[in-house]
């Protein structure tokens, strides 16, 4: 019989030997892990990039491009230089002036204010506009949104919005409000003043706080000549273009953005994050009125081509910049081209990119 004390000592010795054996045993070899699988590139990307590289090499595109489908970015890339003197390349994050694409945000701001009970699209413009010309007394906010107001278009880009509107008192309407469609940059300047009157904020503050901030569009804003914006060029000259005063462009054309921020905006248009489905449907409903642009009708700030492929479009063009934003809602495809170069080839380029995406 083992004494109790001897038994405890024997047990302790046994445990110690076991522990020493475990410590001296070779470490177990971990099971090999498979290398991470690379995400395959979308099959269309190479063809899209080839078209854009060719355009860049030909000197017809200098900027940034984004193509996406069903929320998946197929291509997002910069081409050429944002600043030729400093050799700064364009990237998908390059801030580029978007010209009249600004109008889509102005239209959204008006719809948001209507849903908040601050205004109605059937309100008369003169309710909100100081010194409103008598000839404009029947113009409604909806007519301004859809370019059916008859207010003439102007190119008075180097005047303040108040100066532009005041100068039009002596200009007659082009047609009776609500009788046909015709583009009016001036109508969207007037809508900017409506947004300020109804919201109690500046136009810049309203779109920043109510659209850009919620959508995390951190590289989109109002053009005050910021140093980090891409420099605009008028080819073939390598010298920077003399751009119009952004204050004169105002709610019709004073914003800058990036292709990736515009993609965030586009994705929000498939949701009710900003406004209701009813308001979105109105935004994308083509006007039935006669249009001066064959095959195209106006929604709110968007041009709409109803025949296949059904496309909703916004474009901007000023000295030194060109911008095009095409969305194909049936296929959930978008093509965004922002160029810090004045060019008339973006429509053809967008069409070629679209053919790749739609398999035409």
C-alpha cells in the first residue's frame, strides 16, 4: 500500500513528466491554406478601357470615366492629366466641373422641398422671385423643371444670378408657358432662387447638407475656384482655358464632382433615400409637349429618349470642360464621362461604351 504522502508525490512527478514531454514535443505543423482567389475582372472591362485609351491617345478624351451595372463598377479610371503643367494625372477621384449636370441636383432639391411642404410644383415662380417680370406671372415651378416655361435661354455666364434675372425683364417669353419644350439655363438659375427662398438657406448649403452629405459625396461641391479642381483646357492649346465665373452658372452649372461620387448619386436614385418613389417617377417621366429636340423629351433636369435603348441623360459643356451622364434604367447601366477638356466627342464615346455593355 502506498502512503498518502508518497501517492501525492508520485502523482506530482507524473504530472511534471507529462508537462515536460508536452513542452519538448515538436510543434504541430499548421494545415496549409489555399492562396486567396483573385477576383476576376468583369469581361467588358478590357474592351471599355481600350476605347477610352484610344480616345485619350487621339486627344479626344482627357478626364475620368466610370461604367457600372447593377451597382457593380465595371470600370473606374482616369485618363490624361488634370494639370498638364504639374503632370498630375486624372483619377476616378479627380474633382472636375460638371457644368449643367448641376441641374439634376437642383431638381432634386426642389422635389425634396415639395415633400417637406415648403413649396408645390404648381406654385408660380413669381411667388418666390423678387422683381419677377410681369410676363412670367403664369410660369410654374414644374414648367421650370421640365424646360417648358418659355423663359429664354441665356449665355450671360459672367453676371450674378440676380443680374441675369434682372436683365430678362425686357426679354419676351419664347412661347406660352406649358405649350412646348425648349432648354433654358435661365430657368434653373431661377430655381436656385426658389430653393433659397423656400429653405432659408443658400443654394450651396442646401444641396451640401441634404444631398451630398447624406450620400457621402465627399468630393462634390460648389465651385469657388478651389485649387484642387482639375484645370480645364481647350485643345489643341496646352494653356488653361479661361473658365466662366461659377457664380453666374449658379444652380444651373456651378458644381464639381467625381465619377465615383456621381455613381453614389446614381445608386441613390434606385432607392427612396432622398425622395419618394412617386417623386422619382415624376423626375423621369418625359413631357408630352412638343420638343425642339427630335426623339428626346424633358423630364426634370434629365433628357429622356424613350425608344430602345431607353436612356436618361444629363450633359454639361462649358469652356474647358465637357461632361456626360447616361443612365439606362432598364439594364441598370450607367456611363459617366467627365472631361477637363472641351470636346464634342463624348456622345460618340458614350455610345461606343454602351454598345459594349449592352452587347450590341
